[in-house]
C-alpha cells in the first residue's frame, strides 16, 4: 500500500512500464471469504463421527525405547485404535527423497530410539480429543536415556553421541566430503596479500514459524477405495508423495485437498501430519483428524534451523576485500528434512553480493538432538546474510571506511564472475545502497552516487581464477579424529584458471505412480531443445523413452551423486545470451546423463515465464 | 461439571478433586491440554461472588469479579493499572480476582497488587486469612475463596508497574506494587510486592524497612534499592533469566518509587 | 461422556445443543453449531483467533466452558454481515489488505467490533489495545489498525 515506493527511475530503460496489474493495488481473490469467516481451512471441513489422533512423545532429547505399555490406555473410554511403529507400512523416509536427494533417515513413528524431544513413539485414536489425550497420558514408556548433543561443533567431535544412525558422522554426506565445499581462487594467497584480516563468528537461534493455524490434516475413506485428505500443507504434492511412500500405497488412492493455509512461512512442508491422518483413516475406516496443538507446534514443529558462521576476510587498506573464507554450520536437528538443501543453497549464496577474487567455504549440515529444522522464508540465506552484513560493518570499521562506501566499492557489477562460477546479472546493490543512504540521510560521496551496477566490471572481475583445492573433510574423517579443524584447509592441488563447474544431473522419480502423474499433468522433461531457461521448478520426471525406475527399495543406501542438488537451485547449463564477452578458456564438462534436469513448465499453449533476463 | 448455585451448599461440593471455575483462563487450558488432570469442574453461580462493595474503611471484591469490572469502577481507579495489566481485553473480561490469587508464575500481577495492600482473603465458611500466608499455602489449600478485602490506599499512595517485553499484553518479567503511607515528605510505612519474582507474588521486606523514615528521592531510596531482591527467588524462564530479573529489579523499583504521583 | 444441554442465541438465532460437560465454546460453535468462523490457534488463550462476543464483550471461545453461555447472546464473524452486503469493518479489512491468510481475521474482526460498538471514534492507541490479545503472523498489525480506524471514519487518524 502506501508504504511501497516504486523507484521506476532506476533501470527505467530496461523494463516496460505498461503493466496492467503489477504495481497497482488489487483485492486478494480470497479476501471476501476471510472477512466473512467463510474461508475453509482444513479443519473447517466437518465430518460426522470424526475420530481424533494424538501422539505419545518423547520427554527426552535422546533415548532408547525399551518397551511401551499401552494396555491401560487401550481399555480407556473412547479409544478406538493404538497405532504403533509397526503399523506404518514403510516406516522410513527423508523428505527430499522425492527428488532423489539424501537417504531415508526418519521414521513416522519411532520404534527403537528417539533423537529429539517430542519425537512420537505411539499414536492413539479416540472418539474425542480429550479421550485421546487422556489415553496418551496413560501410556507408560520405559526409556533408556542416552547422552545427547545440542551444539553443532560438539556434534562433529569424535566422541559425540550418534544422533542419526543413517549419518553416523553427525553430518549430512555431500559425497565425497562431509560438507559443501566452495573454492574460488586461493584465500590463503588473498590473506597474505591483505592489509588487514577481520574475523568473527555469528550465530542465529532456531526460529519458529508460528503460524496461527497449527499443522494438521483430516483424512477419510472416500469412494473407489480412495482416501480424501484435507490438509494445511504448503506443499500438497510433496505431502501426497510422502504419504504414498510411507503408507506404501499408490498415490492414485490419495485425494489431497489443500491450498488454503492458515499461515505457513515454511513450517508446513514437512508432511508429518498427512501420513498420520491417512494412516488413521486406513486403520479405522473412519474420518480421522491429526492436529497439533500449540505446544506441539512450538516444540515439535520444525523451526528454521540454528546457524553458526565464522567469516574471515582479507581486506586492503582502501576497503577492497581480496579474500573471504566461511565456515558454516546448519543445525539440522535430529533428521535431515530440508537442511541438506539449506547447506547447498547457502553455499550458492556465498560470498554475498560482493565481487571477491578469492573465496573458500566449508558448510556443514549437522545433526544434533534438537527439533529437526526445516524451511522458513529464505532459509539457507537469511542467517548467512545477517552474518555477512554484520561483517561488512566490522570490516568497514577495521579499515576506517564508510560502511556504505565499502559496500558500493565491493558490490557485484553486471558481468562479474561469482564464486560459484556463474555470471552476475541484474545487479542492483549499488542502487539499493544509494537509495537506502538517501532515505537514512546518510552522506554518500559524489563518486559513490555516480556508481552504477551496470558499469564497472573488468576483465579481472569476469575471470575465473586459478583455484586452490583440497581433499580435507572426507566423510568420516572428523569422527575418526583425523581432522580437527572444520575450516577450509590450505590448498594442495590447483585447478586451472577458467575452469567452470559441472552441471546438475537429472534424478529419477522415486515412485513410478508419481511419474505417471507428472506426465499426465504435463510436467515433463522435454528433450534438450531450446536454450531459454524457464522458471518455477517442477516435479522432475523422466522423458518417456527412459525406463521407469523400480519401486523404491525399502532403504536405499546409495549416496547421491556428488553434484546433485535439489532442482530449485539447479540452473540449466545453457545460459541466456550474455551481454558480456564470455571468457571461457576451458569448455565446461558436458552433462553426464542424457536427460538433464530442466526447470520450467513445458505445456503447449502455456507461456514459460522467462526469469532472470533483464536485458532483452 | 457441577453447578453450585449458592454459597451455602458449596462446602460439600468442594472436594479434593473439584476444581473451582473462575473465569477459566487457566483452568480451561488444563481442561484443553491435560483433561485427565481435571476430573470435576465446580461452577458457582452465587451472585455475591461478583459483588464489589466499597465502604469508607474497606473495599471488598468478590472472587468472581473480573479484571474488566475492576478497571471499569471509578472508585477503584488506584487498582485500575494492575487490573488492566492482565492479558488482553478478552482475557480481562474473563479473568477473575479469585483466579488471579491462584495463578502460578509468571502470572499473578493483580495478586501482587493485593499483596501490597495487605488484603485479607475470605474463604467460604467464614475463615479469613492474610494474603501473605494465603499465598504461601495456596498450592496445598482446598476450598472456595469468596472475596478479598483491603483498606483503601491513601490518595496517591499506591503505585504499580509491570515490566514486559511485549506491550500491551506481554507477560510479566516482573510486576511491582508499592503502597506507601507518607507523613510529610517521609515514608511512614511501606509495602512493596513483586510479581513474577518467585513462585508466588512476594514482599520485598528488606526494602520496605529500608524505606521507612526516608524521603522519596535518589538518596532516600538508595538503601532500599540495594536490598530490593532480598528474600525474592527470581526464576529462570523463557522470558528472562533469574540473573537478569535480579539485576533489573532495583532499576524498575527506583523508577516506581521516583515516579511523581 | 456425559452430555449436558445448553441454549443460547448465536448471531441472533436461538440455538440449543447437547455438549460434553468439559467442552469449550470454540469446539461447540464449530462442531456443534457448524459455525466455522472462530478458529483454533492455540486452545490456551494466547492467539485470539477464537474471539467471539458474549453479551457484546469479547471472550475467548477456547477458554469458555460451553455450559456457561446458557441464556447468553453469542456473536461471531460468521454472523456479522446478513446478506450480500458487508459491514463497514469488513469492507475496511478487505480494502485495506488487513488479511493475508485470513486465519486471524474472524478473531480480529470480533475484537474490533467490540471496540467500535463501545467506542465509535477510538484513538490509534485504543485500537492497538483492543486487538492486543489477537495475534497475526502474516499481515503485520499496521494495516489492521489502519483498517479499524478507517471503519470508524477516521482514515489516517494518528
Ligand atoms: C493469554 C493469557 C494472558 C494472561 N496474562 C496474564 C497477565 O498478564 N497477568 C496475570 O496475572 N495473569 C495473566 N493470565 C493468567 C490468568 O488469566 C489470570 O491470572 C486470571 O486472573 C486467572 O483467573 P481466572 O478466573 O481465569 O482463573 P481460573 O482459570 O478460573 O482458575 C485458576 C485457578 O484458580 C482456582 N480458582 C479460581 N477461582 C477460585 C476461587 N474463587 N476459589 C478457589 N479457587 C479458585 C481454579 O480452580 C484454578 O485452579 C493470562 C492468561 C492467559 C491465557
Ligand atoms: S484458540 Fe483461543 S486464544 Fe488461541
Ligand atoms: S492474516 Fe494470517 S495470521 Fe493474520
């Protein structure tokens, strides 16, 4: 509304200004329902004879389950069904397995061991919520409490308790390393050349999304042997695929209805409530609701994970940053969920919006006995951005530079080579600094006011430098006591200047019936034809000529390929026409698979939104 | 649930297991979250519980009087800030004086005010008790509180301050109530009570003594500030650590005492 | 579970239901009377999504023992507008973008209505106080406060 100011003077020559909707106030299409109190969220679908499902949860951070005595609870008034881990047909999953990333590491209902406070070990379905609660309170669990670890760096030390047995080193495997490596140039050389070294550690606590509507789902038997599921999920097809996998049923048997979410902010993608509700409906033949209360939302609901970042900069007296090194720790909590992706995504963001010729980072996704973490508003980016911008102020102070000047001086200009070997485009930090300084009444020098994101790149800034590589931190090294430091090590090998990275490869769809669905709705991978990239990630599917993968094995053990990454981050190799002269001394290694992963919707008659190309 | 219509029949109904329903803002949480712990709800509809009696020498608030009702009465203007400090508007339409007496940490802002007023707690059956001993024994007590009564504070003598992170409606880091009797510019008698600085609202007796005979200026209150938290047991919770509460209590007490009335 | 009868008027209509003895009003309105407008956000009084008016004053449905509304008048957002038109408050929320996901909206509207019914020209601080028991996680409170002021005819009041 009134608080938005459009600065159409900036980059005015690069955009049409004849848009019909963008930039103009518009009533939300759903708002009349909101103000009438008629908008139907998942819990607003009323079912006769609705049963209520609740969980018995761990009061401990880390414990083995010796035995569970539910005999008393079973006899209590209104109790219809006790649901055990053994009732879950395929009781192991990892969220990103639907796109082939990471190994299954989490049970829907834990059977032997719990690794965070609030992890469920049993569920009870009763006629009323109060009866389900009372019955859960009556269940006796014999716990063998285990030592726990709540700090990321402690978790990486050799003697730390093993949080997640699928990842005994307490960190996600980004094979062959136990962390994501980014290497660009040689930071050691940069530090040696710098006038000042500025180093600091930054931390961010977990943050609960705290939507006003708590997570939940209602499932009921429907016609034709199907189950309908009303859910507040933010990721309907994710939840559907996850449910199909955990319950080992074809997704065609699941009728998921969602889309109306009472606030999510990332906290409603974990798909924990839908499989529970559907399982309840399968086991009882009745409509079943599984809804978190506020205590569960806060304690069990996955927050944005905690992060710790150590940043070390080498800076010249005039403020030019010549080397930047990161050590990052994403606290995944007890299970992977989406934190593995945060590690990759966070790394893709380094070193922030600044042109720095030497960059190195080691980013870990660490398991601790805290509540598993998941998505929240720009996760993977938020914590490190906070760290980077705090650090910029510290650097400015160290060299006696104005903080706005320091940012403008180091900001990306269109055409600069980024540390992950993509060209910077559509840069606007210089302009943001100028406008923000103006708003804040901050004095900016005439030279800085004259600066522009469109000019200022140089052959040096466009080049991919010779890069120092190391082999430190192979999976298992740290746990075995062979690698005390988590920081990027001194390079032992050199990668010639101009070497580009490798491209991502397609991952098979895990469940064949999901693939059918993908094809039916038109989300499919077209043969490599045109070069223009498209936006909006889709369910990856195979081209029709590739063989359909077999049903997922019960516990796939194969590590993902070293370069794999969730599709949202993947960029097609063929870039849009670049305005800048391409410096490509060495040709990038071509795709490995014959069917590369592609972004974008390819349906006849549907325009593909062209992303990222300011220049036409 | 049992509904009891008159106080005369209440004694039989209040059993060990029965939970008296005030406004329900705390009891219904238990019913919703831990139904197995509330087997019997006693609802007492006797009109006298909602009565506010204002006399020259004594004010009596029925246990069922709500915070909103206290805040709305012009004669209770001195107490309005403490009543208004409880929750948001809907909570205040429900929350009762009686319930606040039993409210566990970090709640009990109104009870802290009553403690500074040396209120008496009236039990069904006629027994009366000083609020201080009531608070000390409340977790073991069973029975129905029918009312609280207190001597109206001297004009300008009663002060209240709630410290919270969210405003309005935040839960207490601490609340402080002071009832001061002045003779000229000197403090003749002081009552200072802290909420959220222990398992129940507690009096800061060392500070009370240190204020007597002193003037309300920086020099006069200096000694009271140094002993402000003697005898308190500030807890650690999600809002603040015990250490923090201990350190900031004198700061807030000094603001309260130096406030111009 | 023992059931007990309760009669009250809901948005002006006589309503009679059998409810579980310990049931709260929120559940009874939603599942018993089929009025889905009050929402469950916490069941412990912290969010305000279940705010309804009892005899004109805002109360939390989740903390109200259903049996205690016997003979009283309950109003919800579901009964705010009678017919195709909307009340000024609803229109102001709509036009002022005072709802995003909409989950807090029914509670917000009830808290706002209680204020405006009693005090048709509130100050900004009074509006803030009136909705202080209602949490919104999406919209931000400014548009909500602005919308309530706009509905009171004081667009942009300080
Ligand atoms: C969102 C929220 C915010 C809150 N904010 C505050 C705050 O800022 N400050 C604060 O002090 N409190 C706060 N509270 C706590 C609570 O609302 C108040 O303390 C309130 O005064 C409790 O009164 P009640 O009538 O609702 O108690 P109830 O819930 O009805 O009862 C509480 C307990 O007291 C017992 N009891 C009640 N009346 C009697 C009686 N007459 N005789 C014997 N036993 C009785 C009950 O059996 C029960 O055990 C808040 C609560 C919520 C939910
Ligand atoms: S559901 Fe009643 S206040 Fe949150
Ligand atoms: S609009 Fe989503 S909580 Fe307010």
